[in-house]
């Protein structure tokens, strides 16, 4: 059997880093971890071919070669997914679909032959068994959660690793918290399930043997969901593993209560972590209580962020406007918080309600639900009717973006961060890719960019004050270019940067 593993194209979004990747000749941020893992679950005797549409096109030869097509994607990839399915069906290929998009919206994809939903570790085996007997059902789903200690390592060899800026691995699934707007617990539950330290080390060894030395993203919903195991097992193993390794810095997602555990932060930094994404959401306590973000309540959020930065971890933050409790003051309060905290990578979106969440159910019950969410949590859209006037909400949202990604405030925020940040022990090598990024940014941003004054000013400040962080500042400058480009094209609807 010959199987295509098709990953739909991402639109131009905040997290696509499409405009930043051009500076280092990369096509996509990372390969599709789910499909690479699925490849390892399919029968060994099958021939498999990964088609990541963010990296290459789906050719006529691919379609002629294949017997089956497995498609997986997220809600934000909805449009590209429909197009890929249509091409497969026109070529007479049977389509099997799974992943977050189909788990929540499979009834909208009539062309798909079979759905393998929820966690493939549980739903793929019965599908394969039924297919072998010639009696496959259309939908395979479960409400159970798998034991990821039995999940195989991804088939990295299917991916053209030179096309990607980072790799991904997974240590855990699930989150102990239950934020009203978040679908993580809907998909993966409240009890974090973990792989063994040996599994994680084996996956890292596999990447290292293949020559990977770049960034690795632990794609956990909340990496610190099981602190006890982290401290006793995984982090000590990662620290020992790293001693004779070069490169491969880690980043991940955590909750803000990481700031309460100095030992955990120190161990993460020693293990090679240099950045964490945290859902800050809002500086307003009433908004946090409304969405059940209890881990953020009753704390000085700015100080929590700075504690993490001082430990040696960059904080990337997620922010939301459009809570029922929000007033006109929230827009300036968000700007003030982002600037004061020094969160350079600040993703701000209007509240959306993913299918299956408590927010989705509440909005539906109140008659305030308007279709499906876009899946892009920074595109200025919403699928709910907010309490605030929608025009006022959208204009306030745009005003936040105008401010935080204007060159002046953006580079001010970079400097605020640099003053707090403890330089990491694991410094990436000054390789050709980083030199290329510097050369291209110095021309594109330092000569032709409207931020050229701020660009050279922050570089000179860094050279004299924090020279070891020079490569990081180049990265920030390139990220800023990408964020402004996305805002101008899709929020403000004009191409200038």
C-alpha cells in the first residue's frame, strides 16, 4: 500500500513566520509532528510519502503514485484542507482524515471517505483492521485518552529537514487547568499524560543522529503540568544528555505559575530551554476570573514575567480582548502591560470560541454564537457577539497592534527585555544561517526598512551592553518585520511595512 501523508498549507498568520523565514531560506517553521507520528503507526511494509504543502506542492506524480491519502490539520488550515481533499478525490484516491480540524468539524467534509478522529493511537488500529477485512466504517472516534508511553517516535526521515527552522517533539498531552475558551482539555483532558524520559531522549537522539542542531519545540499543552516528574526524571536526564551535545536549544509552552518555582526554572535553563510561551490573556482580574484563568489571578503578572526572564527564559505571551467584562480602558491597559513586561513576541487576539469548549456552549446557549472560529487567533475576527460594541472592539484591537508593533515601541520592548534577561548557558553557534539572517536584515531592515533608525540603535546598544545576545536581537528584528507585515496585510489591509 502506498500512502500520502498530506499536511495543508498555513495561511499568512502570526505564527506562520512566513516573512521571517525568508531571511534564512526556510520554507516552514516546523514539520507536521502528528503526521510523522502517524507514519510510524502505519504498517511497516507500506510505502509512505510526506507532502507538506507549506514546503512543496502536491504533484500529479504524487497522486498517480498513491493508493491512500491521510490528511491532518488544524482549524486555521481549513481552506487548504478542502483544496487538498478535492485534488485527491479527483485523482480517485481514498481520503482518510484526522486531527483537530476534523475532530471538531468532520460533518463539514462530505468528500472524505473515512475519519480517524481523536487520538490515533486508539482509533487508527480498528480502522486498519477493518480496512484489511474490507468493511471500514466512515467514522472512528473515542472519548478515551491513550497511554502516550506507547506512542512511537516520529518518522523524521519522511521530512526534508533542511526546509524547516525548527523541529518538534512531545513530552505530554493535557493540561491541569480549565480555561473557558481553551479546547486543549476538550481534546486531551485535564490530567497530563506523559512519555517516559527514555522516550524523549530516544527522540532527541534520533534528531541528533540525523544532523539536527537547531531549535526544538516541546509542543506540550503545558510542559509543567507534572512538575514532580519533570524535576525527578525528565529534566535531570535532559541535563545529562546535553553535556556532550552542541546546539539544539529548547522552547515550550507553560503556565505562568512557573514563576513560583525557582528550582524548576533553573533546571529548565540548565537542560537547554531558553523560551516559554505563556497565556497571559489580560491584566484585568475580572476578565481572568470570567474565563477561569485561575493560575493568573492574585499575582503581579508583570513581576511573574520578569522572574522568568531573569531566570534565563524569554517569555512569549498570548493576550485576548473581548471578554464580557472588558471596558474601553482594556486596550491601553494591554499596551501598557506588554510594554512594561518586555514581552517582545506578544500575540493579541479577539476572543473566539472553539467548538466543544465551555465558552462555545455558553455562547450558543445565550444566542451569541456566530458560526465557526477562523482558527487564527490574531486575525481580528471573532465568532461570538461581544458585550462591547463590535466596531469599538475591533478599533481598540487594531489600536493595540498599531502601538505594540510600531518600530519605536517594539524596539523599546526589546531593550526592556534585554535589561532583565539572564543570558542562556546554551548559546547557539554563530553558523551560516545566523550570518545570513544578519546580512539580509541589515539590508532589508537597516537600509530599506522604516525602522532603520531603531534597528541600528538597538544593535549598537546590544554590542556595548549585551554583546552575547546579538544573535537574539537580530532574530527579534526579523520577527518584528514579520509581525508588522502580517498586521499591515491582514488587519490594516495595506502592504506597507
